[in-house]
C-alpha cells in the first residue's frame, strides 16, 4: 500500500488538474428532480418553454450545465467564482465587499440569475441561461464546503485517504457520500420526497435568502463535524454524514422550487 504522504501528493495533483463539481452530477440532478416535483403548473409550463430545444429539456437535464460552462473556459474562469463563497473573516459573518468582490460569488450569482429569470422583458435566451445557472447555483450553496470559513479552498487542500485511495474532503462531500447510493437521481429524489415534510423554513420569509443558505452551510463547516480528526476516513465517516447531505439536498430542492415558482408563476406569488 502506498504511504500516506504519496497518497496525499497524488490527491493534490489530481485536485489541481481536475475541476471540482459541486455535489457531482448525481447530487445536482437529484436537487433538480426534487424541485421539479414541487413546481406549480404555470412554472412547469414556463420551464418547459424556456428549455425547449435543450438536449434534455428538464431541470435535471440542465443541472450540470454550469459546470460544463466552467470547464470550457480558459485561463481565469469568468464563472468559476460564481460556484462558491469564502467567508474571509474566518467565521460565518458575510460582508459583500470582502467576501463577494464585484459580485463574484455564489450568493450574488443566485440573486443576479433570479432577477434575470423573473424579468420577462429580457430575451428568452438570457432567461434560459439564467434558469440553468440558478438550478446549479442553488444546489452549490447548499454544499457546505462551497461556503466555508476555512482557508483551504473549500476542503480541496484537506487531503484524505479512503480505502487506500487519495482524495480530498471537498470531493468526498461532492460525490463520495452520494455514490454509496446506487439509485438514479430520479429514484433517489422520489425516495427523499416520500419522507416526512421538512420543518418550517425560516429563510422563506427572508429578504436575503441566498445569504442565509450560505451561512447555514458555513455553520455546518464550523459546527457540523465535517472535518474528520485525522486524514484517513472510512465508511463510518460517510454513513455518519449521509443525513446531513440528504437534508441539504432536500432543502436545496425545496428552495429552488420556491424561487422558480416565485419567478415564473407571478400571478400566484407568496406561498407554494
């Protein structure tokens, strides 16, 4: 078995060469499937109209588009910073000028794309892209390590070994915990949807919900035991955090549906 030092070196090189996908395709599609089940008919109709012509014209079908856009960008990624927010104070207090300079963070990206989607005076092509970004970024902000107060690139620099293979904490939360469930995103979403309803969501009445969602993720990094005490993790770690992951997926799906209903069903705003 390779030494832990070599495992960490391999993981570092891998993280530097492969862009990290928040939640991974399975997680993003699961959030989109959950949201789709909670849309009002008017919002469903507008989603279908805007996505007509897409290879897979569904929320789940476009859920990973923003990562594809980022992967195609060369040099300094124009959209790469829109996938996360770093709480630079080292705690979970949010100061836009410090933590989201020039609007380049996931909080501002959610707000921008929501406003673009809701504005029916804008061209359909612009609103379609806003919808595709919004589906992705609402999921991103619910991945705790995309809103971290710790200066390690969202766990990318925290190297771990799992079953003798090198990885990093961000990748574990993006994909590894979810990969232990072999169901398709549609089946996974259906199973999550059959669970008892989520508790009342205090952010539904907020005038800055994207900030609140990011702060929730940040607090999970601070207080949720996400960082293991050592650098070797086992199935026990994955199983211990599955409930946190599934709660964040469910919250993301519910909140995404609320945003889409609000933006796309204007005659029925104010409640689901």
